[in-house]
């Protein structure tokens, strides 16, 4: 995106020695240590949930405990404004190093195995898997955690919770948005609706027994954002579009909605777009806010809510038909250790990408090279209050 103040790159393979990320554009003077990053890395692994790891997570999650090593950009516990380099070691690597690895010649439908070989001309499918694997998302989560630390300096909070697994929906509309995450923390599938959580677990157990997998839907919510992040003046400045690109860039994500999303398309306008009124503090308050926190691709000061769909995982214990590329013979897919459902873990990756986009937009809005400059400017941002919106209230010639 041309407007970015922040940028990052990751490198690393699933079974190579490590993953690394370089994040550039963070302001100086922000306290940062691995303790800001490791809890999110653990959450991506499903660790710390009611059932650890989450129901449906694979054994690899028990094997690896990720930890971040900050290699650059932080001196004496504070960011310097220089690029931040973070390393996350692959503990699994020791079992691969120096050993001959079986060739992989049967592409798994739904994975990048075949397209990788077609695109890059590999003579073995392993390199496709090694980079396309979601292991790389640990590096994105590390970057997102640094961005979250910046957002926290401005009391912005980003959370997620699961609203559907394997076709079993949760009923969350009556539950206040701000309470959903705390309720989700009590569920083995990170779902704020306890009855639905039980049904989801049952459905998942059925699918696991049948050697199958489940997808699902989760929501990411951000609280405390000032109005005015993003812009409607050009397509690539719209915050909605930037969030969509960041979230759809996560492996396995197949759908993204803002505001009422696809369901709004079927409802009348007066129902989807509630009214505006002044509250007791002369703040513009919304009735049944259906905006999802953005209008015109710009934050409006209401909580930001995104809905995200994850497909059922492509690796299944029950084999599917494929072709062995060495012989052209029909061959069943070979199972490799994998989750049965990764929705609660993927939600953590989506939180990270949302934190990245929001931190970028906040930096764009506030400018500044240091946290202290940003903090000095933050209180001056216009809020949704009558006093912040002086109107001329007279006719004038617009195009003489
Ligand atoms: C955190 C996370 C964990 C994932 N775990 C698995 C898994 O255990 N098994 C699997 O088949 N796919 C898993 N995926 C999805 C695959 O990485 C993805 O489907 C595959 O790379 C192909 O990309 P595509 O689905 O975007 O086309 C996971 C994705 C994420 C973000």
C-alpha cells in the first residue's frame, strides 16, 4: 500500500532453523521486550487456552514453544526508530538437520504443493510446503505484537473470538461486544456462547473421528480507535481495503466482511444504517451501529468489527485421491501431522495483522519519529463531539 508508514518482511521455512521478521517504521522511545511478544506467540499455538492446546490443534503445538529474540532496533529496552529484527527459532529443526528427507511427489489438494512446483519449477514438492506452511505466521504474530504494544500506548485494544465452527453458529448478537472476548476465554474453542461452544466441540469431535477437518468464522474487534484513520480519497487509503488485504493474506482465509457484511446485502437500508443522535456529553452517538466502525473506509470512533471465514484445513487424516507426479499413477494423499481445526489460532494471526494495519494508520495520522511526539499529538485529534465539528452553515460558491 502506497500510504504505509510501516512495512515488514518475513523469511524462514517451516522446518528450517528459524523464522525472522524485520519491521521498519516504528517510532523511537517505546518500551519493548520479548515479554510483549511471547504471549501472542503462545496464543497462536493455542497455549494458555482453557484446553491447552485448543481442541483440534495438532501435536506440534505441544512440541514447540515459540519465543521471540529481538536482534535489532531495541537498545536498553526501548525502540530506537531503527528497523526491529525478531527471530523465532524452529525447535523442530533439530530433527530435520543433516537428515535425508523423503521426497514429496503427491500434491495435497487445497495446499500450495502443486502451484508452487508449477510456478517455481521445483523437482520436489517440499519447498512449496516449507514456505506456504502457516508456520510463517509466527513471524507475523511477532510483528503484530510489536504493533499491539504501540496501540496499547494509546489504549487501543484488539481482540478476537470465534462465532462459528464446522457449520455450528454461535448466538452473540445479544452479548455486548466488549464482553465477548472475556467470555470466549472460558471456552475450549474461544467461543463466547457456551452452548454453541459445546455443540462446536461435539461437531469437531465427530469430524476428527471421521478423519476430517473443520473451518469456521471468527470476529476481530478493536476498541478505543480515534475517528479519522484511513481515508476515502483514494482506494488504497481506505482502511477497510487495507484491513481486507492484510487479513486475506493469511493462509486459509477465504472470506472477509466489514459492517453488516454479506448479510447486510439482504436487509433494508433503514435497518442496516441506524440513526445518529447527541448523547448527554454532546457526543454523536449511534443507534444500533451497523457500520463496523468505519464509514467511507475511515474509522468513525465506534468499535471496529471484522468477520473472517477460514476454510476447513486441507490436510485430512482420511485420504483423498491425488496423483504421484513421479509416475502419473493415482495415489492417495499422505497425512502429515496437522490440526483438525485451527480457527481459534488463526484468529490470533488475524489480530496481529489488524494490529499492524491499525498501528500503520495511527502513525500516518499522528506522524512523528518518537512515541513522545505521537503522545503529544493524540489528544488533539478530533473526536465525534459537536465542539470538534464547527460548521459554516451558510451557502457559498464552490466552483467559481
Ligand atoms: C495459524 C494457521 C494454522 C494452520 N494450520 C493448518 C494445519 O494444521 N493444517 C492445514 O492443512 N492447514 C493449516 N493452515 C492453512 C494452510 O496453511 C493453508 O490452507 C495452505 O497454506 C494453503 O493456502 P490457502 O488455503 O490460502 O490457499 C493453517 C493456517 C494458519 C493461519
